[in-house]
């Protein structure tokens, strides 16, 4: 099988990356928010279960943490990143299954993890432009809320 995308290739970098959960049900929503809401077309993507949770110091995500650190450092050096966006989402299976958390504590931990992850990203990359958002699922919609980091 062969397939050729109808989209034109644009080689310009925008020097931004996003770290978010790999849950495919939210991929288009994350793209929409990052591209339209934050005006970040062609941002670099770092996706894995739980997204930024792996950078918040959970022992259950120690291996993932090192992989994401390596990717971030590579992107800062080679793609000249200047900005990182962290996104967590409600109902995340990583928190529910791997960390065994339930609401209402689950969301509280996720929001705190975004703050911890932002500090960690700054520590390992020296970047200052780090933002965090919580994606809330409500009545078939996804609303993105800024989290102070």
C-alpha cells in the first residue's frame, strides 16, 4: 500500500514541544488546542501514557522519565526548543491504573504533577517558557484550563 499526504511540507521549526498523554481519543483535541488555541503549528510531540506524569517523580514511571529527559534534551539542542507545553487530562488511565488513584484525589494529584513536571523540565533543559494545562472532559467536549506553574 502507498499513500501520499495532501498536506504540504513546511520545513520551518516553531521551537516548541508539547508533552501529553498518548490516549488516541484526545489526540485531535490536543492538536486543535495547540495549533489553534496556542498558535503552535507543527509543534514537536512527546506522547506517552500519562504524559507529563512521568516527570513528576512517581517511582512507577522512572524508566519513562529518563526517556523523556533524553528526548527533551535532544529537542532543545537540535530543534532549538524555546517553549514546552505540558497537558494532563481528566479520566487518565495512567493515574487510575498505574498510580491507582480515584477522584477527587486524581485531579488534585494531576494538577500538582503539572507543577512538579514544569519545575523538572526547567531543571533539565534550563528553559523558562513552560506552560501547563488541564484538559477537562465535559459532556462530549474538551476544555483546556491553564495551571499556574
